C-alpha cells in the first residue's frame, strides 16, 4: 500500500514534512494528531518509513459482497484496525484495547484525540479516554502531530480532492511517566490530554476551541436546521401575503 497509494500521493501532492527525526526508527510510540480531513489517515502513513496503525469502525471490515471484501482489504492495507463498537462501553474501550495491543507489539499507534474531524478547521478539545489511557497503560511516548491544510484538499462531503501541498509537522515526544499508575484518575487523564492538545495547537497554528468537536457539529447542524426552518416559514408567510393580496 505504501507503493500503490503512498507513492502516488507523495508524487501528486508533494506533502512537506517537518520534525521527522522525532519519529523513532524502532519501538512503540503513540502519534496523536489533529484531524482535518479523511485523507489525514493516508498522508501521515505515506510519509513515514514505518507502519502506523489507526483504528476504524468494524463495519468497514465486515460488509458482505465483493465491494465489502475490497473495502476490507483496502483498510487493512493502509493500516486500519477494526474496532467493535458494540458492548456496554462501545468504541471507547475497544479503541483502548486495540491501542494497547499495537503498542505492546512495538509498533506506532495513531489516534485523533478530538475523536472526529474538525467541522471548521479549528482545533477542538481532546477526549480524555483513549489517548491518555493507552499512554498510561503502556508507558509509550506520545508524539504530537499537526496535519496542515488537508481540509482544503478534501473538505467534508467532497469526493474529488484538490491538488495542493499539505503539510505535516511532527513535535518532540512527550513523556508522561510521572503519571504512571494514575490511569483511573480523571483529572490526570484530562491534564495529559490537554497537554498533548496544547502541543498540537502550537504545531498547527490552529485556533483552539474548548468544546468537543462532536458538540460543535451538533451546534452547526442545529443552526442549519433552524435557518432552513426560518427560511421555510418566511416563504410560507410571503406566499400567504401574496394570496391574501390577490384575494382582496
């Protein structure tokens, strides 16, 4: 996949990279990145010599038929790991277990602390579960990563990408050994996550918003719905006024 996909990506888009020396040549580490576009999970692995494993919903790997098999093969090839979102605590616990397995294998584990893509290019509050708990359970260093301008290449909802140069800026590894054994302390989980998000903010230059991206998406959707309903009501009122005027 690095040849079939990574090669053409690098030739076509020519991503620039800073801080590659901060990625260890061997051994486990957690790559914590901002999330601007679906293509983030392709550009970052493409520029690395090592394999990096991200998590993806299990449905990508279990869809029946020829298309389902091709989709599963594709996601496996680009280093995606299926996560079963069923169960009492759903995807969160599954993601943590998957991350720990990757780290214990001595590999690179990629995670997006925001939990979902940014709806507007800003950096949102990191979720304190997966990233912090995997880091504390394994002792692996956390390497902050900033994806830059990937949302301009493939904005949400767009299928065809725009050819331009994205950037990838890799920060220095963060050591959280001082928190070892405190993985059940919610204040420690919050502090660790906030420290990582602060480093990502410095690397990316993004405006930081202290709410979760999922909440921001709901606000945007609610605002769009309210605007649509207001527009519909305005058109109905105008139509009624014209009808009353014609009748008079």
